C-alpha cells in the first residue's frame, strides 16, 4: 500500500483485494493537520491501517498515535498531549453503494481514499477542552498578565 502524507490518502490501485494491514510512520510535518489551537509536537506519528477491499467497497480502519501541543487554558504554556485516535470509514465507487450516507466516494480526481478529514475530526474530538499544564496552575494575573506560576506580583491571588 502507498500513502500520500500530504493529503493523508491512499491510492486505491495500491490496495490489494482482501484484507491488508500496514503500519506507516508519518512524518508529521508533511501532513496538513490544520487543527485549531493545537500543533503536532512529535516528529513522527504511527498510523496503523487495517483495510478490507471487496468488489464494491473499501473499508478503512485507521489508528493514529502522535503527540500534539495545546495551550494551558490558564497560563498559555504549551502542554504536550499524546493523542490516540481511531477511525472507521467506508468508501466506494459504486453509485448504488453511494446512496448510503455512511459511504464516501473514492476521489475521482486521483483515485484515492482520503482519511485526512476523519482523522482530523477524531483528533479535535480527543483534545481536552480546558487543557492545564498542571492541576495547580495559577494562571496569568488578570491585572498585569504575569505568569503566576513563575513570578509574584502585588495583585495577590484571586482565583
Ligand atoms: Zn498553566
Ligand atoms: Zn499582577
């Protein structure tokens, strides 16, 4: 199997009939992650692909492990967050199959199945809504803006 990192897509002519399992090491910088409030922080990510190809469809199970950096909601310091997400999608080129809203089309432009959107959504869903660098993070002073984990100011601590 081949994988285009720039679009996180798999050319269907590289997918054999039947079941195929392959592990890819992604160079994280090649993938357009484009995730609001987060950026990748590991150089590599591990993508397991478990693909079943039948006459009319391609079923893709994917599993990604990688580190992303988010911002502490209180002090804005970067926080590394290990992401482990799984996706499962069905793709087809058969018009009858495509009447099922669960089934996505194979790209006509380049004959690939693209898993970037579902993987991106799964990552966004897995990221914490209120990441904290530590439970005890004292945050930034609302008056002068200093990081109260590092410095004291005359404004006291009004959490
Ligand atoms: Zn913090
Ligand atoms: Zn202050």
